[in-house]
C-alpha cells in the first residue's frame, strides 16, 4: 500500500484553473493542511487518509468559499479554516457514499472500500467528520457551527430520501431538487454564507452569498448527473450510468419519464422491473432517455440555476473577483458534452 501512496504522491501535480489563480496561495495552504498537516496519530489510518487526499479532487467547494471571502472583504485565516471544514465534510461524505453504492472507482482511482474494506472506509469517513468538527470549534463562532450542523443533518436526510426512491419512476422534480439540495447544495450554501459572515457583511449580502452557493450547488449536481450519462468511464473515473444501474432516478431519467411521448411509458416499465433483462433492458432505457431529450432538458435546468446563481452576485462591483465568480459558475455548464 505504501508504494501506491508514493505513486500517487509522485503523480499529484496540482494545476489550478486560471479562474482560481487569484486564490492560488490560499489553495496551496489548504492542500498542505489536508495532505501534510492533518493530525493523524495512527500510522495505518495516516496511510488511508493520505491515499484519500492524494487521489485527486478539484477542491471546487473550498475554492468557491475563498472567492466569496475575497469578494466580501478579504481572506482571513478563519476563511481557510472554513475551506478545510468544507473539503473534509465533502470528502467524508464521498467515502460513505462509496460504501453505500459499493463503488469500486472514484476519480479513476480505487475507492477506500475497494482497496481496503467497508469497515476501514467507515472509520476514515468518521475521522474526517471528526476533524471537521474540531476545526469548527476553532472558529469560535456558534452561528457557523449551527450552519454546518444542519449540513451534516441534510446529508443524512438526502441519503435516506435517495434510498427511499430507488427504482421509483414516480419521483418528482420537487423530490429531485430536495435531495440535490440536501446532499450537495447545502454544503455549497454553507461555505459561501460562512465566508460572508466572517467578514461581518449585512444580512442581505449574507443571504445573497448563501443563495449563490445554493443555486450553484444544485446546478453542479444536475451537471454531475448528466455527466453520468454522457461521459466515458475514463473521463468520469467511474462506470457509465452507474447511478441509473443502482436505481437512482436523476435529472436526465426524470425528464424522460415526464415526457408526453409514449416511449416514456417504456422507460417507466424498465425501471419498475429493475432492468429484468439486465444489460439489454438497461441499454434500452439509456437509449430512450437520450431519445426523449432527458439530457438536453436537464442541461437547461442546470443553466437556469446557474443564471440564478449569477443574479446573486449583483452586490459585487465590476471587478476581477466578480468576473472570476461568474466564470466559475459558467464553467459548471461547460463540462457537459451532449
């Protein structure tokens, strides 16, 4: 295992996108704090945690929180702590997701549960949640502690709702948005809101930062769900259409199911029967989802949320930081290849 970690350490060359250049110094500090300075006493657990943070990750959420900090008065030490908390919670939730989904790959690398086992994965995820809690205490800000406590509650709420709707073609757009908000967007909103609060902004600006993160997070999840259909396994780092295969009805399938086209009934039956004929039925469902415009309609939903996100940046004067935040938001849509 040590050789695998050494290999990752050699391969891990971080190239931040141009629109993160304005916060590159802070991102380097974040990276060092996660990869090098995270206090892990147990040698074996340290290997596991090192593998996790050396396996990739764009640090998108912490970068957003740092950009909002810069836009609302400047980046302080506590903003970097918020960015760490955000990435720790995000990473822990991914580890637990991989256990639930029995996933073998994440970002093109073997998952913790695949490389070790589920027990080690649970412990590693819990450790990261614990470290996030320690760092929350260091902020000495009860309001921000409450914000992130709600995020943790939302993660569980979203996961349970997702589980209860597996292979359920009756899922509504409201169900989907609620689940996406709980599992993804609430963390985006929390880090943006917290950054503005640490800069003592007024309630209106704090709400706009929260709503920017919320809309961006929903769009991010919709795009991620589209990419599950449109990306190759090499591009996505996981099996193609793995969500649908596991019974998750995401935006593309949802829009296909709600189409007035008669073929929508076929998709409904295939999902209800859990793809009885296995690959044949599964491939047919994917083909019908594309033919019914599921991915295109999902893309438009994501665009709508990106526009909402951008509208919440109107409190920022014309500047490089405003330009970068808009570019970041639009970059989410640009990942889609249909």
